[in-house]
C-alpha cells in the first residue's frame, strides 16, 4: 500500500495508494469537453470561433475590457495534438502538486497561474502590437511545473515519484523546444514557470506557519 504525508518543511511518500485528485481531473475534463464542443460546431483551428469561445486577443481585452479571456483561454486548444500534449503532461504532474497542496489550494494555484501567465502574454502582445490569438493550458502547466520544482528543491530532491532531475529536464527540454518552434507563446511558458514557483513558495509557507 502507498500513502502520502506532510511533515514540517517536508513532503514525503511512503507505501502504492495515493489520494485521488478531483480538481486536476475536472480541469482536464473541462479542457477535453470544450475542445469537443468547438469541434462539433466548427474547428478549433478557426481563430474566429476560438475568439467566440474565449481565446485571448489583446485588442478585445484592452479596448473592450474582456479580462475574463485571460482565464478562459487556458481551457482552449488549437487542434488535437495541442490538446493531447498539454493534457498528457497535466495528467502526469498535476496530481502530484494537488496532493502536495491540497484540493482548494491547488485550484487557487492553477487559476492564478493560468490568469497570471495569460496576463503577462497579453501585456507583451499589446506592447509589441502582435495581433495574435492565444489559447492553451501551457502557461498554467508550466506554473504546475514551477510549483513542483520548488517543492522538489525544498524536499531535498524528490516529490513522490518525481525527482529534481526529471522535473528539471522536462522544464529545460520543453522550454527549448518551444523556443525552436513557431506559433508557441514562450512568454506564457516562462512567466507561468516563475509564477508557479513563487506561488508554491507562498502557499507552502502559509501552510507551514499554520502548523506551528
């Protein structure tokens, strides 16, 4: 049997049963359901349709004050490959972070990473006058990776079955691949990573103070 525990300044695993992660599961389900709805109506490659469903487009945010797009765009994806790659990563690492933070804090964490990385991307696109339509969960997912990176460092190199080497290589490889590819919102990736790292530091600090 496997279980998961929390101690002062440390997260550790001992034994093969782990708590369920309903928040991460619902987030993945919401992404998949929205993708299927848009595909049934038209195509997720149709930028006009994606804007109708909440994709990020800076003129609408800046001039029409549609700030909710900073969040909703994190649940939309351009094509099956985009959706599958993001949800596969989230399924593998999101559950670790949800167990470490708890359901409520993980939900808050994910929302702030999604919105925060979307906001940074929005400001950069507006400053550069880049008229691009942005969507995808990668900013939030990099936030999750950043959160796990902090916890792994704090836990002396491991969080459950994830090691510092594994999460570090994932981050480096994915950032490098994104910088070499076109049509990738690297600003959201880097900002999501930084936001996630800092949020994990903040949330675990609050939890530790309450345990004293």
